[in-house]
């Protein structure tokens, strides 16, 4: 089994070296824009690798411990005994139990990240429709404290959109309805309450406003938005510094008669955001020396 793993590693290494020696590469000469949920996609890929590695370890450990046990008996002249066998079984079962516990946590984390990824992809697809109406839309903008899911540059202003993918109960009356309580800063779902992380919204709004203001040379105000895909907002209690929306058909919210940015200012802001988002390197292309 170890020889098989060694052969697989050797084949991967040889293939990589062979690809590096080829005189052809990707025709793309510039980096790509970050798509919706790009950071979460990278995280899900890492978790997929961790799940695969955990499964391999769970399958390998019994064989490796058994091989160690037999090798000690055959090569080390260690006599067989019931206590020795029991200790080996306990160690094997303990290792498997630990890896199994770790695997369940990784699977739960992967599920949550995959759910969040689908939410960001859905919201991104809906927001991309705004480009038909003269808006500019950017996704997964990295900043000092993480990433901003979406940013819309519209004649009516600049909006930072944070996606929250919240699961629904399977049954019950009004299972898809939510009440937004701005006074208590909580979501009131049919089966629970959850606090709204206004600190995250304010951090994103403040950083983006400062960055664009210093880069463009004009005062740029940013309106934070919280997107709840798949939920019907039944009631709003009070008013807050942020808006909570269902991102389905967002035209009426982002495209209106208010004009705060001229076409030139929209182009300037969009240019600065594109510099942040265009950093996905093409595959099969060597980096410039």
C-alpha cells in the first residue's frame, strides 16, 4: 500500500515536470475577475481534500497497525500475547474514533460552506442582471478583514452586499417568512432568532468607503445591504443603517430615479474595484519572472 502511494506521488511529480517543460501555455495574458463565492469555493475545495484524506487515513490505520503488530512478532521476536493484542486494538479503535469525530466536524463545515457558496452564487446571478441597466457589479472583493460578497456601482450610489444563507424548517406555517427587528438587531425566523452581525456590515461599509474615497478623489458613500436569498420578509420593525432584502429581481431597489454618481464617477469607481477583483491567475501559465 505504501508502494502504491509512492507510485502515485511519483506519477504526479513527473506529470507536473512534463507540463512545465512544454512550450505551450494558456493564451490568457491577464488575470481573471473573481466570480461570486470565489473565496468559499477555495474553502470548499480545501475541505474536500481534507475529507478525502480523512477517509484514506481511516482505511489505512487498521492495516498499518496490523502490519506493525505482525512485523514486531516476525522480525522483532516479540511474543504474541492477549494484552498486546488488546492494546493494539484499543489504539486502532481510538485512532479511528478520533478521525471519525474529526471527519464529522469537517463534513459539517463543508456543508455550511457549500450552502453559503450556493447562496453567493445565486445572489451574484441575480445582481448581474443589473448590468443591463447601466450598473457595474463586482464579486468577492478582498479587504483587510475578509471579503465583501458583492458590490454594485449604480447611478443611485455604491452598495456593499453581504449574503446570509439561512436554512428553513422543513415544515410549519410561514416556514419561509422572516421578521427583521432593527431595534433588537435580530432575525426572527419561524423556529429561532439569530443576531444580525452589524459589526461586519459596518466594517465592510467603512473600509470600502475610505478606499474608494482615497482612490477616486471624491467622497464615496457606501450603503450596506444584507441579502437573504429564499426568504420572504414579512415585517420590518424599526429602521437601521442597513437594508435587508430578498435579492430576487433586485432592479427596483438598485435602479431608481435618484442620481448620485455621474457616468464618469461610475467609471472611476468601477476601475478601482476591478483592480481589487482581477487577481485570479490563469491555470497552466507560468508567472512572469
